[in-house]
C-alpha cells in the first residue's frame, strides 16, 4: 500500500501532528482519582506510621508448599503478552481513524471527552469523517500511518479471538488445578492487607515480600485478579458492543456500557489500564529478585542461574521481530490478510448471527443531533445537473440478469411502497449515529424486475467516486438484498435526503457497517458474482482499502 502514488498522500499526509486532549473536567477527575489514595497513604503514614503487614491467615497446608508454574501457565502467559501488544498496536490504528472518544450515545463534535487530533471540526465547509482521520507512527501502531483501519482490523478482530481463547484456556486450566489459589482471594482480609502494602509503596518503601512461590502479596494478588477476571472480560464485552450485527439484534447489550460510544471509550480506557499494569508488573519483577522471578516464569524452576533472565528477556524482545513481520505483512500482503480475516468471520457468522434476525429500531427522540458525513460528493456533470433540477429527471437504472429491466423516477419508486426505520449507523471508523430513513424496501424492486435464476449478487453503483478515484460501488448477496431492513432511502430525518447524505437515493442495510451503504445511487445491476465487478472483492472499499469482506462485525 505504501508506494502507491494514489494512496500515499492519504496514508502519509503532510499534517502528521499527534495531539492528545482530554477534557479538563475529565482530566481533573482522573488525576484526583489517582492522587486521592496516594494522599491518604501519606496521611496514614505521617499520623500513624507504616502499617504492619503479613496479617493474612495462613494458607491451608496444600497451598503452602512452594510450587512452580506449570508449562501451560508459562505458555499462555507469554501468548497473552504477544497478543496484547498486537491488539494494543492495531487498536491504536483503529482509534486514529476516528480520533475522538465520547461518553454519550452520539458523536457530536465538541462532546468528546478525549481527542487525538488538533483539528476542530470546521463549521463553514464539509468535513467528512474520513477527512478527520489522523496519522499515527508505525512505531506505535499496526499498521500505523493514516486511514489504515481496514488492515488494522484484520489484526485486531482475529487477534482478539485468539487472545480470548488463550484466556479461556488459562482460566479453565487454572480452575482444573490448584493454580487459581494464587489469584483468587479467599478472605476479605486481603483488602486491608493490600491497602497496608499500598501505603508502603505510595510512601516509596518496599514492604517485605512473601515467597512468590507460596503466595503473592495481597496487592499483587488483587491486581492480577482484577486484570484476569475484570479487565479482560470487560475488554471482550465492550469490544462486542461496537459490532453492528450485535447492536442491531440486541438493543439492551450496548446499553450495559452506556451505549456504543461509551463502550468504545471503556475499551480504550482498558487499554490504558493494561499499559499501566504492564509497566508496574515489569518494574516489580525487576525490583524484587528478577533472577528468581524469571527462572520461575520461563522454566518453572527456582534456580539462581541467570539463564531464565536471559531467555526471558530474549522472549520479550521477540515481540520486535513479530511486530516487524506484522508490519511487513500489512503493507505487502494486505489482500491475504483481508481474506484470512474474512474466513474467520465467515465461521463466526455461521455460528452466531444467522440465528437471530436484525431488528433494533429507535424512537424519534433518539435521533442524533449530528451525523458524520462520509465519502466524496459526486462531481460528475450528470449528477450536478440532476441535482440542480432537484432530481426531477433522475432515473434509477436497474438491469443485468433480470427479465424486466427498468428505469424509475423518484415518483415511480415512491409508488412502489414506503417503509421507515430509525436505526443506528455504524461506521467502520468507530463513529455511529442514529437517524430516521424512509424509502422503498429493495424487495419491492426485486419483485418488479424479476431476477433470473443465475442472478446471485446485487451491485449498487454510485455517481460518486471512491477515495482513490473510480466509481464507488458495493454489492449484496441476494438473501441480504431481500431482507426486510434493506431499503433504498430517499428521506433522512423526515426531510428529502440531503445532497451530502446521498441524494437522490442511498442504501440502508442496518446490520452492516457503513461502507456497504452506497450513497448517490446511479444504477443497480443483478450479476452472477461480485468477482467480475471492480477488482472483484465485493465493493470499492473492499477493493481499495481492504475493508472487511464480511461487513457485520
Ligand atoms: N458513494 C459513496 N457512498 C458511500 C461512501 C462513499 O465514500 N461513497 N462512504 C460509505 C461510508 S464509509 C459510510 S460510513 C456511509 C456514510 O454515510 P453518511 O454520509 O450518511 O454518514 O456512506 C457510505 N456510502
Ligand atoms: Mo464508513
């Protein structure tokens, strides 16, 4: 992707400034939350001295014997590290494609609590969500650069699946053995003990450590417990809350986290949590007997030799070549990554989504005050002339493998039927918006034009161009085209569809990502396969930007 003269200015723009801005009220809240326990620790220390530690009840006999980490634990611990790094880095690339985080349902500029861009959304000209995407260095993110969300997702989604399965194996084996006793506190006394240890750390003292082969100190145990049993599941659950196919089937689900955008914010804050944890974890390993700690986690023994430390550092450094290979694959084999991720999604879809119908509808009060526009407004004379005449002369051409090819005016379309829906639009970039749409179900058109036996795919062709030029188009298999939610919309929020949002006609397929919903529709063709259209991957964004072949996650 890098050396393509068309995409290079998109991926490597002149403005590569990185700015992080957190709203002052949130920043103060975060700082206060962090400072409060430290201040309390100092007060306690200055008034009452350092608290005593080592007050926990003795462990039952079995667990007091020193025991070593079994092989499966050492391996899953390492796999977890590798995937956390890949997920964090690809997550940053995804974040930068819509570099704003919100805590409410909508994505109104200015309502963001955090933004990773110096740009204020201009009020006097069109500013699309794609214009808003930011560059991030490939040293930080995978694949990095700007607007690489397509490829980043091919690491992030299958990667998240492997990371999660690795976690399931870890937890299952932990409870199948006695290993869980290391992480799961069995008495509330651990809280008081953890606080006492925190007072030591916060006042810059190292408390005496228990033997880690017998038990962790209480604070350590609680933080490991939180990472494994609270943070990791929350990351997975908030990740799922961003999927259009889930949000459009189960309205209650994103609400658990305060809505899709809050889920996205929490997902990011959890990443911050892992980074903070990782830094402290590694620091403590080095502060407290690194030789012994490394022998324990690398070889599962308790020796005094340096070998564990050396091999452990080697294994950690292996993340560098792994990231280099991932970077190389991203830029040199994006198509293969796209198809590999597509196969994983195909299995997931078969196992899950097809069992429930997409159905979520919103109320008028839920409509978003601001809806990010996307795509390039058409510049062809054909469309601008039609637009100047308010689309009175517009004729939608429907052809291909049909018995009854037709050309329909907007009035013809309106006479075929009208359906309305208020739904949430999910853009692959991360923003979402709720809007009302009215139009004719595609099903009505299918009845009219009578597709032939070998028509398997519907192609929607736009007057507009893709990001790198060439006709914008997208395709749908026949079963999705016939789904009742699939709409050709001429109305948005009870007004004729505005030019910026796709006039005269656009597609709505609510359970999919936004790039499937072609705006400024010129023609519709029925074909036997998407392979013969464009570059053959199912749509302009799938062709040029390696967006998901299965657009539902
Ligand atoms: N013709 C055309 N249609 C398009 C696009 C485009 O670039 N060109 N972008 C798609 C993407 S990525 C999204 S998210 C939605 C955005 O719709 P909106 O402008 O109504 O928000 O339109 C889709 N339809
Ligand atoms: Mo999008």
